[in-house]
């Protein structure tokens, strides 16, 4: 985050599914928030069922330079 903030990148976006609870816990701890969600069949071959896909974002601030 420090490198991105230093490069004046305004924010970060990532995605995962509700199935990935460990990643969601980490992303929330780092200040990411869910900004979009939808159920998708994309994961059916691996999970055997549709999954809720989440888009998470976090705006970067000058304070992120200290991370």
C-alpha cells in the first residue's frame, strides 16, 4: 500500500468470493469494503455451485505512506 500511495494511486480494487473467508477477514482488516456483489456461475466447475463474487475497494490516503 505504501508503494501505491507513494505513486499517488488513488485506490485499490480486488475481488474474491464469499467462500474465501480467510481472505475476506484479511481484506476487511486492511480497510477494504465491499462495493459490489453478484452471484456467478463462474466457480461451478471448482465448487459445484454458484458463488457470490465480491468486489472490494479501498481508497489510499497520505497516511498509507507510513504503513
